[in-house]
C-alpha cells in the first residue's frame, strides 16, 4: 500500500538521510514531505494528504510528542513513527499513550525502518 510520508527532524542531514534510505529500501510511497520543526510539520499536515509521520522526539520549539498530540487534533487516523536517540522510558510511555506505531532508537537499522514504515 502506498503512502504519503512526512519526515520531521530539525537536522537537515537526518531528513535527507532518512529520505535516501526510504528510497533505497523501495518503501512504496507516493510522496515524501519534510519539515524542520513542529510548526512546519503542522502546516504540511494541513496542506497535504499525509498518512505517516516519522518524527524526531527532541526538536526546538515543539518536541515530537507535542507534535503528535497536535496532529491528532486535526487527523485522528494518521500513523506515527518516533525516532529518538533517547531510550528514556517516559518518552516511550507517552508515545504509547499517543498511539504511535513504533518508537525506534537511533541509529536505526534498515530492517527496523522497513518493518515499521
């Protein structure tokens, strides 16, 4: 099944690298959008048909968990994958309460990415 994806990370190299990996793994997508922060991500969700959001957890202005909470106010059926360099239980616990599809730790393997997107 093909999806529109949104990659949200404040580091451009991470966004570009994730996009390249998704393409390399031949993840079946229509279009891949990018956002450098939560505000830009909310605008993308409002202006494009997005099915899956892949978001970093720690970003300036709005963290990934707050972003998920805000997007769920707009679209309840969207899927989320959280990427984090932090194995803190409180982050994972909040992500689970928000109904995320996966909470993946960096560095991320190609197998984990392919299985969860």
